[in-house]
C-alpha cells in the first residue's frame, strides 16, 4: 500500500506565493490527473513534493505512508518511493544513463546490497524494448543530445526500473507524437498495481486517452479548485477552462499576474525556473 497525503500545502519562491492550499490524497492503485492552464502552479507542486530547494514551504504537510516527507532530503524522498518525471529533464553529460539508473536502484536498497548486474541488464533491456527506445540510449550520457521524445521515454524507463510507490509525471505528453504517446501510455498503465499511485500532470487531455485517470483535478491560482472524473476531463476537452473560471468567479487563473511574472519578463533565473 502507498499513500501520499498532501494537506493545505503552501509554498513560495522568492516573493511569490505559488501554492496556496493544496489538498490531495493518492492511494496505491489510484491514478489522479491534475489539469490546468499554464502558470497555475502544477510543476511547482511536483517540485515541492520532491523537495526542490528553490521553494519554501510556508504551511501544510506532505506524508507518504504517514511519514513526514517535508523533513526528508530529496534523495530520502526518492528512496522512500517518490518519483518525479520532470517536465524538462536535465542533461547530465559525463554520467551514462545506465550508470545513473543503476546508482538510483542501488540507493533504494539497504547499504550492503546492490542490484545484481545480470538482473539489471535483463530488466534494462526489457524496458528499452517495451519503450521501443533506441538501443544505444542507455549507454549514452544522461539525456545528453536526446530528442524531446527520447527524454520523455527515458523518464519512463527510469520509472519502470525504479518501481516507485508514487510516481508524478509532469507533462509527460509534451513533445510526444501519437505513437510515442501510445507507447508511454502502455508502459505507465502496465505499472498499475495496489502498490503504485500515479499523479499525472497535464495541460491537454489527450494523454488521458492512453492512461486512464480515475480522478481529475483542476488547478488554478495554486489550488485544486475542482475535482471530478472522466466527465470533467471530457468537458474540459470540449469547452476549455473558461466555464470553470466563470463558475468559481476566477478572473485570472495564474498564480503570478501577467506583467509580474518573472518568466514573461525574460530574466535569466526566472526563465530557468519557468523551464523546469
Ligand atoms: N522558482 C521560481 N521563482 C519565481 N517564480 C516561479 C518559480 N517557479 C515558478 N514560478 C512562477 O509560478 C507560476 C507557476 O509556475 P508553474 O508551477 O511552473 O506552473 P504550471 O506548471 O502550472 O505551468 C509561474 O508564474 C512561474 O513563473
Ligand atoms: Mg508546468
């Protein structure tokens, strides 16, 4: 069993309050989707769950199976079973993809244990095959020179091998063509079990044609403002988000108003933040 529970989570970056009271509970066997327009705090939520140092948690709690996640370092969170597939995975020249994955797998084992090389290679080959990735990708430097789609598949490769108890996939669909989307969808769906909870963050509903989400949330202004099922997803697909704003009396769904958003001002640091 795996349960991630987020209560009244508030977080800020610099002078901006970005998360403003997020409540969410994900249990093993469940898959939740968070949808929402750009700039509403979705990636920030993913980063805060994993402990990105750029964000300061100002209120609320995050627990995994009752353990306080917020007091853990990022690597402790990963070892506890949390996994994040980033919206824009970083390139790490000098570290091969397979070494990186093997180290991450070893880190999840007790200190005096290592994954057997034989078992690792067998699992890696099987996952590369299932993801229909080029066979040289595990042996190249991590994400270095990978295409957008290859980076996304590589995140799923890591997920398959690391077998997290809670996986957060941030815009895993962006940059994927329909065939790649299907492959990624099949691979994620195959992970489904009572020991695996999924949080799928997405801008467009089309990924939800390939990965079934039982609960759909809409994020605006740094909060989950609406929760429903596939019907809600279909309505968003057909009508967009304006009707939700009307219904809730929300004028601007973004957490940082236009003009004040450092990302739109093109400052370097903020640009970097925006790309994450
Ligand atoms: N580290 C940061 N510093 C300053 N502003 C940030 C930072 N991270 C995110 N923001 C701002 O917070 C808002 C929400 O960003 P984000 O969580 O990436 O939204 P989404 O993923 O929903 O598009 C944006 O306006 C973004 O520029
Ligand atoms: Mg985002």
